[in-house]
C-alpha cells in the first residue's frame, strides 16, 4: 500500500518480487504509480474597488502551482458581470456591491477540483446637486448664505469654488457672503471627492449677487406757492433696479401721487 499524502510527488516504478519456490527462481514484476502535487492558486483584481463608470473589462491575476490553469470563474451574489473563462469583470454593467469571485482549479492527476476565492467591489458613481435657495442675493445681505447639498453615494467631503472671481465663498462649506462679493452672476462648482475607485465629479449651480439699488428724488421748484394748481413732477435718478417704487409723505397734508 502507498500513502500519497506523505509521499513526494513523482512517478515511481513499484516492483513486486515473487519468491523463489519449488525450484523456481524469484520473479520480479513491476508497475508504475504517480503521486501528483495538489494544485494551488490565488486570484486577485488589482484595481478593486472599481467604479461603475469603468466600461472596459478588468482582468484577474491568476497564479499558482501544479496544474492550476484551465479552470472556470463564478461570482456570488448575482450582479457581477464576469467572463467565466477568463475571469474578466465589467464594472459598468455590474450592480454596485461586494462580491466573492471563485476560481475552480480543474480536477487532474488524481486530484479533485479546488476552489479559491477573492473579493471584488463595484462602487456606484456618486451624484450630487447644490442649490442656493435665496439667489439672487443683494449686497446688503451681510450674513453668510448656506448652500443645500444632496446626493447619492460618497458625495460628501468635497470642496467648492466659483468663477469668475469676485464671489466670497467658503471653500469647505460652500457658504457665500453677498455683502463682500462683487455684483455678478457666478458659477459655483462643488467637486465630489475621488473615492472607492471613482474619480472626482464636479457639479455646478448658478448664484447671482445684485448691487443694492440707490435713488435720489428732488422737486426743482420747491418751495411751491399754494396758488400753483398744476401737479409738480419729481426728478428721480438712481442706480440698479431703482424704478417702479411708490411715494408717500409725512406729516399728513401733502397731496401726492
């Protein structure tokens, strides 16, 4: 009897010698026996985690000893697009999640099939929207105005910027300060940070800072005599959106339109 587990892998000639008897000399007979090393393998995906934005197939690295090639690949749970022959995965058409990929070394040389596993993660592309609910803002507003940020995935922890120059903006929080900003319309960009295999993603919104309007009024003929029966017009001038207002007078007694 041979014990494969404690034998060295090799091919051996086993000889059985029939003993001499009844005048006959000893007779040797032989056969061959092979001990095969159990194959081993490791698999890995060097880029994991992969972002769903990646459309190209990502190859697996397979290495091992013995007769480890020629096996097949599978994944669990369902949702990972994988080539069962090559082990390549396609992130863009896979469902976001973490999967166990199994490579099964085929049976050979008296050894049964051997499964080996690794983990691979597919990350959803993060999304975000930003908005300033109060825009447009007047330069008379001295308090910082917060941005509303919402999104999916790993969308927090990014930074803010604005163009053109002139908007007082907190790069960390996205808050804008109208009173110290130059009147203009700006594009504010929030950049979702790169994470879990996904690149940085910029999203934008618009914010407008309006100059506080100014106006002066005057009556060129004042003082007026009560004998003047015709309506006397006012002279109105100003900057910004100063027209369309209304007039009043105090104390009571002045007839004014």
